């Protein structure tokens, strides 16, 4: 199941790993991604910490950690091909994977259905 924030980040939990990314809506709002600075494996985050920076044709965007945890893996594909975020932000272009997270932090996030209803209120 995917969980979303009002800042358009998503988290998908599979086993004891949380995959983190950015939503399609955010990519459409921010514009074409040309660069992303990913976190380092082993970095520890709490909610709200700067997770990574992203450059688009419209903005410089700071993405914040939607949950706390330790980075166990980054999406190496994004280093050479940040444009993957434009094509597949909610599938192939995940940003990082976290371990040692507190699942209770997901309680403040939205389900996919709730997120899409939230998007309707923004238009």
C-alpha cells in the first residue's frame, strides 16, 4: 500500500522496507526534472529533514523525508537519468529505500484514495 503526504511524497511499505518517491502530480507541477541530488546510503532522517534536492525547468525543489529511517538503498538510475522522474515517478523513479522506520509515522499520511480526493481540492 502507498501512503502520501500533502507535499506529494509517497511511501510504499514492503516488508521492513519503505520505498520513498514523489507523486506524478508533483512532477507535473514542478516541471521537467533535469537533476537530482540523492541522499547517501546510511544517512539517517527524521520526518521533515531534507531528503534530496531536485532541479526542474521551473524550480529548485527540496524534498523532505515523509518518514524517518535509515537509507538502505538509493535509486542509482536517477544519478545518470534524472529524467526518469518525468516518465515514471511512482514506479521506476523511486528515490530511496528506508529501513528502521517507525510504522506509526504512516498514520498521519493519506491512503491513495484520500490523496486523490485531496488533489481534487487543489484544483
